[in-house]
C-alpha cells in the first residue's frame, strides 16, 4: 500500500518534466497524499494501532512528501514561465504549418490544370449493377428518346477504371476520388453479378443525348485499348457540331411555376438556351429527395436533382 503513493509521487514529477503538464502532476501529487492518508487509517482500524503512532507515521512520511511537493511546485512554476515565452513561437509554427498546406486552387494555378471536385459533376454516375439495371430496363425503356451509348465489359476493375478515366470528358474528383463527368451523360463502371454472386468482370458505359459521333468513336477506341469487349452500342447521328458557347448567363433564367405531387416537387424555369440553363443549374445545390429543378429551353429541358444533372 505504501509503494502506490510513492509511485504516484514519482510519476507526478516524471509527467511534469516530460509532458509539461503541471495540472496532471498536481492531481497525481494529491492522489499520492490521499492514498498515504488512507493507508494509515487502514492500519489504525485493522491493526488497532495507537493513534499517536499513526500520527507520528504520517509526520514521518510528510518529511518525504513536503520536499517532493516543493519539487513539483517549483517545476510547475519553471515550466509555466518558460511556456509563456515559447507559446508565441509554438503558435507561429502552427501558422507556418497551416500556410504550408496547398489548396486545390493553388495547385491549379501552379500546374495550369483544373482541379475537379464533386461539385463539377454534370453527369449521373452509376456505381452498382442494380443501378445500371434500373436505368436500362426501366428508365430507358420508358423514355421515347433513345440516347446514343457505348457499353463494354472488362475483365477487372483496373482496366475499367483506366478506360473511363482516359475519356476526355471524365475526371477524378479531388475530394471523393470518384469519376465525374463534365457532360450531361449517364456513365459508370461497376462489378457484374450473376444471381447475387460476383463474376469478377466489370461493365462500363457512357450514354447521353449530347454524345457526339466524335465522342462515340473515341470512347470505342479507348475502351478497346484497355482490353474491353463491346457488349452493345447505339451510334449517334453524324451532324456538324457547333462550337461551344464560352459560358451561359444564369441571370437569363425566369421562374415559371412549381408543381407538386404527394412529396415530389418540380420547380420549373425557362431559359433562352442550354448554356444559360446549365449556368443556372450549376449554381444550385440539391440534397432533398424528390426535389427537381427544371429549365425549359429551345434545345430541350434540363434538370438537376440530388443525383446530379440530367436531360429530359
């Protein structure tokens, strides 16, 4: 019982010297004194020792406690005074470390390349086989417009991801490390299952109304380059593609109406062109389920929900 208070006393000195934490050292010192006092009370009631002898024992132990207590107190005062001088330097070093962290925008300025994040995604990503089936067997069958697409199967995930990443309109988001698309495409790669069991193969596809013939040909070439095998495709019409507008004007958007059906909400707007519609939708954030932003334009209707951008 006597060894425990001694150990706590020595530990308080060690903590103060090594960790510079005088509050913990003080608590250990107080705990040591309490344990010593309790040990003497146990001796008093257990062995029926003369109280005067117990008091004498406590006084004898105080001969050890008091010098040690002064050591702890002096060390605390010394550390406190030194800490006042070193604290500004520590704070300054923390500031240096924080300033040393390079932000994505700074990386883009230094490298001349844009750093993409999830907020830049204009497509609708398909990550799983069930999501793919929901698109191909439900959504696409209901839609009278059949968007052109390219669909391949790969022997492993590495080849599928490498092929998707090489597409000029695909990028890796710096925050999520997932693939994002700067076109209004449905896209993705995912593990194939058969009766719930993984086959080891990966499917990958790209589909969209604005999937041009040039994009379609490049996608075929890149997928083949990474050992993909064509599963199916739909070739877009060969049309002359006008050069892209530099940027749309979100200020040209006009709110038309709000439609509701049970828990679903559609906020419908009008815009002179697709570029204005995309500029507006890019500024909006949708996290609420069953909430849809729609912009009607002469080039078609464009929308955004919690899953991303889409074209009706």
